[in-house]
C-alpha cells in the first residue's frame, strides 16, 4: 500500500503515523510493518511528535549539514537535502500487535522533508510473524 504526503517547506517534518497505521491489515495479529519513503531527499524517523522537538530536529539538521558548498550543488543545488536524508534513512520498521503498529507512548513516525515543498510517496508493507 502507498500514500502520498504534501510538504510545504524545504526542511520540515510531517507526522505520518496514522497513515501507516491505516495501511496495516486489521487481521494482522503480530509481525512487523515497514514504511519506506521512495525519494532520496526525504527520510522517515521514529520520534516524539512534539512541536518544539520537531523544530529542534530541523535546526539540528540545518546546523549539521550546511546549505551550500557541496560538489553535487553544481548539478542541481540540493546536495544538503541528499546528505540530511542520508543521515536519517528512508525507512522504519515497527512491530505490529493486534492490527496496529506497536509504538511506544511517545513514539510517532515522522516524514522528514529535506527538499520541499514536494509530494512524497511512502510505501508500507506488513509481514506477519
């Protein structure tokens, strides 16, 4: 199953937990769920969905990877986006219990947009144990 996410800023986070949960079959008693963002300038992370923390994550990525000065910028000017996404990774895997992702109390799945605004596609697969 796939779903799309519209982003509205160059570097931002979007909570996709509900969309991932909707992709898990109700009859999946236990197993795993893997979500994969089909792009090289976006990432997925498991993190707390708290606005200040999301802002901190965005600031951290900006501080860690400068916006310019990379060789790839000569091609299309978005090397920083590729590097930020590479640090985080394109996928997350979470356990499934009783047809739901078994996330912890404060855990959410966030899409991290590194080259927006864009439309992103996320694929979700579930494997039963």
